C-alpha cells in the first residue's frame, strides 16, 4: 500500500474517532443552552452561561428594550408611554425573580422530605404558570397600547424588526 493511501486512511480513522467522541460528549451532556446544558458554573469557575440569572437577565431585557426605543425617535408623549411600560415590566420581572427563587426553595424543601407531596409541587407549578400567563397578557396589552401611539414610520420599523426575527422561526 502506498504511503499516500496510508495517510488518507489514517486521517479518516482519526477524523471518525474525533466525530464519535464529539457525539459522545453531546449525548452525555446535551446541548449547552437547554436544561441539560454543558458544564455547570462550578466547573473550576469557568462554566457556561447558566440561563436566566436574576438581575443580569432583568438588566439585559431592559437594555434591549431601551436600545430598540432609541432607534424609534420617540416623541415626548411616546416616551412617557414607553417609560410607563418599562417601569411596569421592570417591576414585574423583579417580583417574578423573587417568586421564582421562593418557588425553587419550596420545591427543594418538599423534594428533600422522605415522602414529598407531589400535589403541593403541582399546585405551585400551576400557580406559577398562571402568573406567567397573566404577566404575558398584561405585557401584550401594554405593547399594543404603546404601538398605537406610534406613527406609521415607527410602526413599520417595529413590524420589519418582528418580521426579521420571525423569518428564522418558520418551519
């Protein structure tokens, strides 16, 4: 067998081993952005992003809202409406993070019991889901109220941004 063929075969085998190892790591740890994401933050202090993290998430969400609002060139009336919406969302997010922490503590306390009461956990989850649903409904209503204060050019900017985001989510 020629040296050239040996190099190709050897390279192919090494590449196959690397690919199989990569699939093995993926199967063992899952994706890095789901509930089974990569290495935990305690992994020698150099972990991956741990998801929705309290104050950082709230600040990020508000920063994104502010950034988009600045591009619209809002009038004084529109700015007042935007500030009202922003304050409401910030309050809800902060309260929601506190509720989330309390719910997680409650879950851990109940699960650490010898005989955990699953109905208590289910009721807590149902209440949280209902609260999130109500929060989303309120925010949609706030957005519609704000959207109705915009002029045609600003509305077009919003619709174009939504269309741009949505074109990546078509099946």
